[in-house]
């Protein structure tokens, strides 16, 4: 997969001015290129970063938490605004050797918000909003330490409470598990707790609520960052990211990753449409994935 970045004619780097820009230093909004899908971010009264998303004015995600906690630094609350940056109508074109399509062009609007904690350590979150969904990740250039130990991810996905989900339970640790071999639960109520013998729910997660089909997953997971899943409790429709369980990595690596700054987390991906066919046909996961580094494939 070879990717080429093409700024479209009329693409503008916006710094706190123009469309798709924040109204205040604690509220930000960005929309898809067709202005149908919108994502809003804000700092609440406790200084916690939250987000929500709407598709054609129908709720995709209600107010949902964001943030990371490290042994050396915390970005969970008391955050304050530093800067923001928006790149509108960006395009990447690339070719796949197999899949749904071969020649692909992806257009998106991008917003980066940089915040700091009370210790003046900074974190950025980047959102890319496409016509069929959005993706976001955290970026840290320097948090006061060359190495950070991730202890908790606060990211969550607050689904509307009324709706159905299609999800597979995340295996408990054994000699041959987790193996992603559990069966999907079919059309279960949003908020259903995973079986007590399991460790949550594995990606991808599919939901139907507020007339939207919404698929949630991760993309561009690299060797220095663990694959994640969500907790078993989806209380009132809130599904929270969690780290691998203890000893899941079989002593090959730590469940709590040691990350050298600067680093970027994997993308969290939310694909959404009123038409399930558009969700199935989406290439948003490959849009935000790194290109193949192997030759002659």
C-alpha cells in the first residue's frame, strides 16, 4: 500500500479562525467534508476532555471521555487549552493489492487540539473526520520524561442507551487465549455486560442506535503499543477502553507499555452511516493505517 498526500486546491491551515474552528478556548468542532458528520470536543468543569458525534443531526456518540494516564504524568483532569490547528480537505490516494477496492482516494478534515496538565506537560489529540466516519489518536512529543509507562486509557464510547449491539466476548487468559475465536452475540441490548468468564468485548463493535449503524475499532497498531479491547461493563451504553489483562502477553512484553517520546497511539476508528452497506464498504481503517513497508508483495 503506497500512500500519497495531496492537499486539495483551497485547502487551508486554520489557526483559530474561519470555519470548523473553536468558538472558545474550551469548545471545538469539526465536520466531515460533506458537512453531514460532526464531532465536538470540550473541556468540562473538571478540566476533563470529552467528545460527541452526530450524523445528519442524529446522535452517533453522546458525550464520551478522553485521556491517558501514565506512571510519570496524568492527562485525566485539570487540563487547560494550549493551541489548536485545523487542516481542511486533505486527501490521500493509495493502492491496495487486495480488499474492497484497489485504487482509493480519502478526503478528510483534520483538527489537532493541544492541552496541558497542571505540571505543564502537554498532550495533543488529533481527529480526522471523513464522510463515512472519523478517527482519533493521542500524540505526545515531550511529557517531561523520555519514557512513559501507560497505566490507563480513559477513552470511552457513549452509545445512545436504546439500541442493539453485535459484539464478541474477549477471551479470558489461558495457554491459547485470547484467540479472537468467541462467537458474536447477536443483536443484544446496548449496555449488556459480557459474561463473567470473559474479560470484556473485543473489537470491532457494531451498533444500531438512533437510526445509525456504527462500527468501532482500532487501526495502525504498532509493535510498541498493545492492542486493546473494552471493559465488560457497558453501563448505560458507555464502553471504555482497557489495557491487556495481566499476563496476557505471556511475558513477551508488558501489559503496561513503555513508550519512548515522541509517540503516537493507534487510531480509534468510528465508521457510521444510516445505511449498513456504507459501513461494510468503508475503507476508513486503511485510510489511517501506515503503508506497507515490505517489498515485492
